[in-house]
């Protein structure tokens, strides 16, 4: 799980590196509630850009950033609510905005959750070891960013088919960028490259988001409470929270659902994937275009026992809707359908997977016949800032996006969304999907048979991970004290 064994010698070296670079580390409590961040740090952030390579931006790994590019403070969680004119359902669909993190995606938090426990226990030496970040896109960007802020070398690994913007940004931040064959669904090739690096003799530590429980824990401890805060703000006295709907890549974000179920016991957790790669739905495989999700395997950190639905999404729907939300003809058409200008201006805050999340939430709402008193929550992992090149490619392939294209997309992929490929999971269904972990993680990646069984049968397994927030915060406080001398 998450090993908190202390290596005192390496810890002293790490603290010295942090002292030299004036680095302190925020706690989970501070990321959850920035009111707890010291006033002097808040004041110094007034001169720092959101994406700047400044260690102070570790304190901006939170859902509470002011939504501006430079010098922002902290405030409420950033979210938008999607109206029936856009979704075709009465249910209130609420979307958290991931753009307002450093690097423009919440994955910087997942990477923090994996790296920092190793750093503050002395299990990772930033002066001699390289941090390896295997990813299908945003996680390796977050890992390279966190590594840079914490003063350590990094290696980013991601498929060659990911968007051009990801690679261009990484070139100036990561120590090394390795492109592996394929695209979103080619995760085994990433794992193979990690094995190659581990066997090369180079001193590397691999932070694999698919099996590192720091990923799950960060979302349980930070994203879950952020969602609760938004729900408390958005819901009226007669409203009901129905569930969280999230497409899964590493399945870290869906850990927020475990938190929400503890607060709202009748709520549901729905996992989305592309129908072109329907691993959870049909034990299937394939390639798709919703970058960052659906990887032909079941992540080790996915708590399947607590997942209620799997929802399949056509990747063509996501690719068409990003054109509707971002091309001039689409923007004009949405206005003609009664979508408010303020909301239209916010729609580019949804990247491709964010649009996928929205469409999964619509399917969830339609399946349950939800009303205007029901609230569904999801998030935008990143924004279209990461996918401008995809819009150019689509125009080159298909021609200009016209009013007729906008009308067809709106009718088919928003108003016409159906409940196909929506599967409510029985006990046996959950266990079937969980059992798929065996082939990747026990046979290929060296996990134990005992642990895969414990994930399913030991009721303390997942709550034991959740209980590590306070111990890790204590170690972070002790590390900061050591840095201060």
C-alpha cells in the first residue's frame, strides 16, 4: 500500500535540498482548505504565475485557486452547472474545473500524492535519483512539474499519439521525455519501458499512477471534499445528490466517490470508458480518441467493490462536441438554442475527457430518469488549452465546422444521448471486473495473489489507505520543521 517507513539518512539529504531551494510542502489539510496556508506564503504567491516553475506553487495544488493566470489567491471551488438547454436532461449536472491547477490539470495533485510520501519518509533521494512518470498524458506532466518544483530530475513517459501540446510543454520541464508506441490504450508499452529503465542500472524510482495509492488517496482526501463543498453550495433543501460520474484512466479520480459515499450513503459511483475500448463493459479492447482514459486493463488502485455503474461512450461523440463547443458555428448555434453566453464562454474549460465525463453524466441521468431536484457531479480534468491541435486536425480531415454540423452534433450527441452501454453492476459484475486485475498486476507486474484477494475481501483494505492522510500530514509537518532547522 503506502509505505511510511523512515530512512533517516536520505531524509536528512532531502531536507537539505529543500532548505537550499527554500521549499516547504503543503499538507493534505492545506490542499483541502487553503485557509490553513500561512499568510506569508499567500502574500508571496501574489507575484507568481499559476504555471510558473516556483516551489510556492506547491501550495496551489488545490481546487480552491482563484481562476486567473497570475498572482491569484484562494476562494471557492471552481465549477460550472450545465443546464437542460445543453444536456437535454432535467437533472442538474455540476462540473468541477481542473484548468485552474498548475499545469492546467488536477493530475498535478495525483502526482503530488505519489511523490511526497516517498520524499518525506526518505524513500526517495532528489539529489541522486530520477523520478519516472508513466502516463497517457496529464499525469506525467504533473509529475515532471512537481519534480521540478521539488528539485529533482524526472523522466516523463507517454504514448507518441498524444496531443502535440503535451510534448511541447514537457520539453521545457521534464529532464527527459520518452515516447512509447500507440495512444491512450497502449499502457503495456509504457509499463515495458518502465521495466527497461529499472533494469538499466540507472538510479530511478517509478511512480506508476496505475498502482500508486497516493493517487487514490489524494483524490479521496482532496477531490472528494471539494466535491462535497460544491454540492453543499449547489443543492437546495429539497435536492438530492445522485452520484459521481467519471471516466477512468488510472482510476485515481474515482477515489473521490469513496469519500462521497461515506458522506452520502445512498449515492452512486459510475465509471465511464470508450466503447471503442470496452474493458470494463465487455472485457474488450481497442483504440480510441478520448485522451487519458480507457487503457485495456483495470488499474490496481480502482476500488471495484464500490463501483455501481459502467457507462460506455462513443469517442466520436466527444470529438464532435469539442468542435461544437469551440468552433464559431457551434458557439453561435448553442446561443440560438438558449444556452447563456456566460456558460458558452466557459465550455472551453472542458477538454476531451471532460466532454466525455459530461456525456457519461447525461447517460447516468437519463438511465435513472432524474429530475430537476437531482444533482450529478463530475469534473473537467483539463481544458481545450491542451487540444487546440486536435481542432486543427479535425478541420483538416473533415473541413470547416458548419451550422449544419453544429445542428447535427447538438441533436445527436447532446439532446439525443441514449442509455446504450449503461450497465448497472451486480456483485458478480463487480467481481468480474476486479478479477481482470490479475492478468496485468499479478501475472505481469509482480503483485501478490494475497493482495488482490485482500482488495476484494478485506473490508479494512481501502479504509486503511484512507486513514493515512493524518500520518502523512504529520510527516510533512516534521519534514518542514527539519527544513527550517
